[in-house]
C-alpha cells in the first residue's frame, strides 16, 4: 500500500498531534492519578468527576467549550495570545490540546490504578531510612508506577489518533494544519472518488493503533520483569 504525499502528510500530522497531546498531559496526569489514589481531601469527588467528565460528555461539547475559552477573544485565549503569543484556534496546537483533554481521563485512570497497587511498605522503609518524600516518590513510587504510566500514555496516544468531535469543533478541518487521520477520512468520504484514500487511511489508522498497543504491551512486560527482578 503506497500513500500519496497528502496522505503521508496527514499521517505525520496525526502522529505529531498525538505525541504532543501525550507530552503535555503526562505530568498533570501523574499528579492527578497519584492525588486521587493516595489522598483524601475536601472536594475529592468533584475533582474526580471533573477529571473523568470528557469520558461521558459528547466530544463536540468539549470542543465547543475549548472554543469558548480559547478563541482569540475568549477569556483564556485573549491573554495567552497577547502575553505569550500562543494561539490555539485553527492550528495543530489546538488539535493537540483537544486530543489531550479527551485522552486525559484514560491516562489518569491507568496511573491511579498503578499508584494504588504500589506496595507502601517499600515507601515506608525508605522513609525510615531518612529519605524525603520527593526522593521516595522519584526513586520508589514512580518507578513502580511505570507500567501503569506507560499503559496510560499509550491509551491516550491511541485516543488522540482517533479524536474527531472535539477537534473538528475547536479547530475545524484545515488541510495541512488540523486535518488528522479521522478528519481526513471524513473529508474523503464526502467527495466523489474519495473511497480509496479513505480506505487506505483507515487501514493506516488500524495498523498504527495495533503497533502502539503491541509496543506498549512489550514494554509493559519488560518493565514488570525489571521491577520484579529489582524487588
């Protein structure tokens, strides 16, 4: 199967958007997952609901919300554009942000489960030896959470590759800028003779998703073996 230059460009843009969406949401997801797994605080149920809200909202609602907030004259978009020169509207950055928002609950949930599964006796032993909390987290907790972090990152990456509703609502369907794989497939199905390119991009989407999941499973097993050997 040979992709045209346009189809190859769509694939590269989709990988770029998905990679950035995972990159910008990884640290907040680790913090949110650990916080929800380990701490009780007032309003925890509200925070939990907000984190998981994109899972149950229609994606177009998320996209419209981002549009209201981050449009050039929106309450967040205007200061970001004026002070930092960052403009999310109708750009690949907006597509990455929309994908990050939609994939954030999946990443956070996987990290939360991995944080709950960490043996706290190991952390307690490190504290009794005088290690400060940040050192215990970086040297004990986070490495033991690594398989869950990896699983969450891959889930978010795969979700970002398939993101459609929030992206097209927030940043539209602009060739070469915001037209990722699902948007390109949709666009091809709307024009005569577009069945061939749509089918090729569908197959590409399936192959990329399968490769990502297989790679994650291999890395997950390797990390599990390494952690088991070290513990």
